[in-house]
């Protein structure tokens, strides 16, 4: 092998490059930073195209009010997200290896909760309830009798709009709801679109 490498400098260079690449891939880049987390989640397709809840976060490099990224709602290790609160968090962001899938992914770990501020009860926000952008298209589970939950996770109080919600989900291709926070993880439907 040594004789081959001495006679073939390209092969020697290739071998050194492969060894360097493998050792670089074993290193885990890590960064600590402060992020802001918005008071309500959004719906987005995950890696296998299923609709899931995501946090809207603003990393330190994102300065504008419309510059947001998304992190799956349960992906910040050690963080217990409570809907209805804006957060400022110190996190560690690092590349990690998932051996079962043989893939790298970004791992987030909570270092500290800098602030947690409840939003005003007058604050409204809009979330899709049914959309052809998702499969299944219906993002609300339940019934008038049993109650409704957004993707089976966030309870929806619909009071006088429950029958309208049921009818819209059954007949319309696209349905969105305007909500307010109701406390204890509930959201209150105040308008259908």
C-alpha cells in the first residue's frame, strides 16, 4: 500500500482528503444564541409531508419583524412551550447524527429561559383549519359534541361558532380561523374565514 501511495501522489492526496473529510464530519459544529419564540404555533408539513405544529422563531441574525424561521414544536430539548406566551430563550444549536436514519440534523437544547411574557387577551392570530396544502386537508379533529383540537394537540373553544365550524370543515376546501388565547393552552375561535 505504501509503495502504491508513493508512486501515485493523486491517490495519496485522495486518501488524505477522505480521512480529513471523515474527521470533519465527526465534529459537531455548535453555536449558542438567543432566539425569540412567538405566542402561537403555525402549521407546516414535516419531513414526511404530514401537517404538524411548528414554533415561529427569530434567530439573532433575523432582524426584521417579518423575518421568522420555524422549529418543530417539540424540537427544543428541555423547553416546555406554553401557547399564549412570547419567549426569549438562550439555546444551543448543534449538528447531530441520527444513526438509525444515517442522517445529520440540527439539534436544539434550551440553556435558559430569559423571558416569558403572556400576550394581551385582545391579541388575535390566524391559523388554517383546512387546506389543500396539507394531507390530510382537515387540520381540526373532533366534533361539536366532543370538542375540537388543532392537529389533536391544541383545544379549540368555538362556543357559538361550533356548528359553523363543523359545516365549513365538511363543505369548504379552505377554512381558516381567527383566534384569541383563552388560557390553560386553549384557543378561542372568534371568526371563520
